């Protein structure tokens, strides 16, 4: 079985793979563990040629020291009552790469997608190859797959002296807000969306359930203080604003309260 493509929504990762000449859509959580109702959803409704497996007991998941996750199981052809054994191996570094895009126009660059290691590499290239760019504009950013590398991406933005700008059509959630905070000047156009929530998990607990003194807060707390004058207040506000599986859209008074936005544009 070979991996063709991957995508993501708010809760799950999706893998498009090929097995025995057929494309199959796998669904899993961000932790790469199969969802409870099974990992293979369906394929090709148009061709009426579906391969699916809804029995989790038939799927075995294993991890090796190299960071690879391997799924083994059996697919069933619902039409012809055939079965096919499969093996899908995924390197976690591939998932943590994200799938962001940066486009340059004049002295502005637009960032969109899901943030990860790929974004860090793209930002390095942007700063080195386009020294004329002064503003990082935000398209639609669904969040970050790797918070640790995302903070380093934010530091690249701040050290390069870039400003951030989110237009009325822009949306930035979770790790996207962390990158927005990295701008030296941070412009927000009326109608734009900035959404925050708690991160998860430490010892199977969401961040807002941890004691304020817990060391698990330190990385993001340090980053917030690097970027914002009210970094500590902002960090604890975000983890209490919404649970890890929800999102809170910041109101104008909240954007002002924490000095997240330095200039509002109509």
C-alpha cells in the first residue's frame, strides 16, 4: 500500500492511499491512533467500488523507534465480498510537516494552510530570498500540527522584523494566532477571525486543568512573553477560553485587552 496524500480537519487526519489499484481514504486522530469506529471510511462512490473496514479488532497499530507508525489489517470489498490484507506505514515527521503555503506579492507574503515543520522551512526561505517583504498576511490558517516548531517559526518572524496583518477574509486559529502575535506591528481588519483554545494533552489532561505552576506551561508561556507585553495574561486567557476540542473567537475588546492587535483597520 502506498500513501498518496494527506489532509486535516478540526479533529482528524485523513490519508489517501492506494491498495491493489484502489484508492482508500483512512481516517485517524492527530495522535495517529485509529478512531473508534474503524480507520477506513470508503472510496469512490461514483464508481460504486467501495473498500471499507469498520471493525477495529481487525486493525493492528505498531510503533517503532524510528517514529514510524504501521497499520495492518484487512479491507473488504462490499460488492464482491472479497478481502485484501493491507499494511500502511507512515513516518510521524511527515505528519508534523503540515501543509502550508506562502505566496509573495511585492513587499507582502500571504501564509495559509496548516502549520508545521514545512512552515518553518518556508519562512526561512522567505526571509532569505525575499528581503523586501515586510508584512506577513494571513489567509486561512487552521492551526499547527507541531507547536514546538511553530514557536520557532514565530521567533523567525519576530527576529526578521516582519509585521503581521490579517484582512477581513482572513482566519487564524490556535497556532495561527501564535504566529500572528509574532509580528512587530499587528494589523487586524474588521471582519477577520482570530480563534484560541486550550492545548492538549499533558498527563492526559488539557492545559487548563493543570496547575499554573506546572512546567508543561513553560514553553508556550515563555513564547507568549517574548511576543507580547501581556504574554502571561494572554497565555492563561487562551487555555481557559475554550476546551481543546472547541474554539473561541476573540472579540475586539479581548484583542485590545491583551494588546494582541496594535492597529485596527476598517
